[in-house]
C-alpha cells in the first residue's frame, strides 16, 4: 500500500424535491394498479406456473443434492466458510484503507467480459467498490461449493452451477436502483422520471403475452420484413404444411448448374441468413453466381403437434430436393444445414445413402452436431425428468411456445440477454437499440411436440445419431455410408453447438470433410460478411483427436470464411449455365419472398 490522493466521490446531482416527490407518487400509483391487474387474473399466474422452462422442483432437488454433499464433510465446509469470512474481512480492511486515501489493490475483480461493472464508480467510489467485491466473492464462493461437492455426477454439477449462476445474476447489485451508481445518478438527475418511463415499458412488456413478462431486447419498429430485413429478391415457388421454398432471383446472367439448398433451423426463422443487405449470406451467394433455394419452416401450431422428425425429413428436406430439381432440372443439389437444420440434413443424408440415392452432391454444415456427448450448455435442460416435464407441457397445445424456447436460450446468457435489458429498459428508462440480429432473435417460433421430443430424446439423451442407432422411416441411419464431401464450419466461442462437439462431426461420415473454425459464436461466427472485416477463421489443421490440438497446427486467416467456402462449393457446382429464373422452370410463383410462413408470430 502507498499513500495517494483519495478517489473522488461520485458526482451525484440533487433532484428537484417537488418533482421527485410527484414522480415517486405516480410510480407508487402505477405499481398499485399493476398489482391489482395481476391479482385479478389468477389464470395467467396458473399458466405461468405450468409453463416455466425449468421445473422449480428440479432446482430445489439439484441444489439440495449439493448441500447434502457438502454436509457430508462438515470440516471441509467449515474451512470454506472460514475462507469466505477471511475474504470479507480483507475487503473491509482494504476498503477502509482506500477511504483513508491509500492506494490498494482489490481482493477480487470482475472478468473482462462482465459488462455490469463498467461504470467508473464501481472502482472509484469506495462504497460501490466494496459492494461489488462482496458480491463477486460471494458468487464465486457459491460456485466453488458446487465444483467441490463430492459424489455428484457431472450432469448434476452442471445443472447446479447453471442454477447458482442465474440466482447470483438476479441478485447482482447492478440490478438495483440504489446499488447501481449509474441508475442512482440517473434517478437523481431526472427526479425519478427514468423510473416512470421504466414502469411504462414494464407494463407494455407485460401486456404482450397474456400477462406474462416478455422483456423487449430490441426496437422492433425499426425493422420490417421485406423492406429493410430479409430483402433479397426471390419468389416462393413451393408450399406444403411444413415449409415454403424460396427461390432467389439471379443477379448475374450465368450461374453454376448445381443449385444450393439451404436448410435453416426451425428454432427461430430462416432470415438469419438474409438479414440486412450488408449482412445477407443469401444475397452474397446469389451475387457470386449460385442459384439459391432456402426452406422457410412453418411456425408450428396445434395441427402439427403429431409431426415427427421423419416427417420433417420426408415432407421437408426430401420434398424440397424434389422441388429444387423440378424448378431447375438439376440432377443433383448442394446443401447447407444450420444447427438443428444441419442435424436433420445429416440424418437425411444417411437415409438417402441407405437407399442408394446420391442426389445430394455436397453438404455444408454450420455449427451442427451429430454427436451430442459434448453438447455444452443446453445439456442443463436435458435429462429424463426434465424432458418428461417438457413433454407433459406440450401435450395440450401440441407445441412448445416460442417464448419458452427464447427463455431457455436467454437463461444461458442471462446477464447479457435478460438483466442488461432490465437495467436499460426498466431502471434507466431507455429504449433498446434497433439491432437486426436481436430483432431476429426475438422473432420466436414454436416447437412441434413430436419433433421436439424426438430431438431431445434420440439426439441429446441417447445420442443415437452418432452411434448409428437412429431410425427414420424404418431405416437405420449410418452416416459412414455418406460419401458426399462435407464442409464443416465450427465456431470457436459457440455455447449452443460447442466447438468440441462440432469438431467431431467429420469422423462420422464416410467421405472427405473440410474442417473450418470461425471466430466468435453460434450466430456471429456464421453471419460474418467479408466487407465487415471482422473476426478470423482457421483452416488446414493436421488430423487430431481434439479441437485444441487441431487449432495448434491450423492456419489463421483474418476476416470472413465466406470466400474460402465459395471456392470450395463452386468447385463442386458444375459448369455455368443460363441462370434459372423463379417461375420459368417447373414450378410456378406463389408469392414474393420472404413469403407468408415467416410472418407468423410464435410468441404464444
């Protein structure tokens, strides 16, 4: 420690007393009205309890198992407690030293990626610095109790860590009006008007889904399908109960003869690959001479509750291949599968291989898993009890509401996708930013019960696809029979389809696989146009048993992987021909892109 000038106190403004009191009175009045409204709709509370994404009994049981494991060794638990109090004492002593003007190092600091404590007062103000450090120490201590609990299986520990992290995130001082310096400054400076605006936004979000809170993550008024998002020119040329098929209009006179069929996930909507004109993978493909088709999955309702994974293969991908060939007269198609769309595409390729059908000329997989042993964060939702619980809640409607899926993904990154918006919208009273990616992310889709249950059980729980035990339409799927060339794109920071899992994909197929690892995560690692000049990608690593070993020998390239893939796919796309135009082949035009299915809301 060394003597120095004391850190300056936060510059808090004094409010206008009369206006402040008036605003607080209005806030109390609005809160009372809101409480009365909620209490008068008990059915909403009942529905809410019935459709939580995590069963509360699971949380209680899992954390109870951790507690029992710790209590089995009281001495070790007492040592952990003593260590906690020793850290508390050290924070107290250093905080007093800081108040006295000494230069001291913090006992603990937030991670560089933690955005909650970026305000200067979390460091400069001794009181806020003390609160922050006590919170961080307590959180890390609780997580350490989970990690050191003996006798628990890894899945239970993973769930417990997930629950503890989310409880800790909810209890963060950054979520409080008084304990967050930025919020307190704003409240005093505006005489509480930020809280009034926040209450209005809270009431609006609460009214979106029958009394159930749906936090706004984006200014949705800034985007409109077909006008400034999903704008690549094209036509819907086929439609059935499961999907619309969009054929994009050529941008060059001559295109490659083998068309490209894209199979997006039915979790969220297809236009993640056709965002703004500057970020559209579809537009870029069309501009580079590819004839592009994409599946736009229907937003499932009660009528599709009994549809199966086999139906999505047969009435989805296989029907789409037939339609593409009818529209272009091409003997084969190149394919792209994204996430769960890729898992279905891989399964379909195994099915076709068993039938001796070689119409799929090549496959590109974006962040796709066929081996779910290392499926990452989503495994916290998958065990027999939880899957059965989800199945029971899908029985009546025949689907899982889109906002329940959104909740599940948001909880995986709750600080970024939940609590940051609570602070921004409700405490600071600000509008969320107009961000195209978050607009897409908030455009929910419903999961048909039969398909969702099959995917959770057959892929996540039993991992049958990688074991050669998955059966579709009475055909056992053996991926080793698939000889078509594969382009396997993994994302280095993906938490939905983690790199260690996606890395394994190639070993299950019987043909040549080109592995490429992109920078960033599940979405940004894929949607990375060359003009943005962001991130990087790795290629040509030597054969290895783990992703870390492969990366050590791989070549790193700056920017987007798209040009690398284009070179790969065009070499497999045949000669140039006169560009096929939607409606001039074997299929008629039904409507303009982006079609009708994409416009159906999946909030409920």
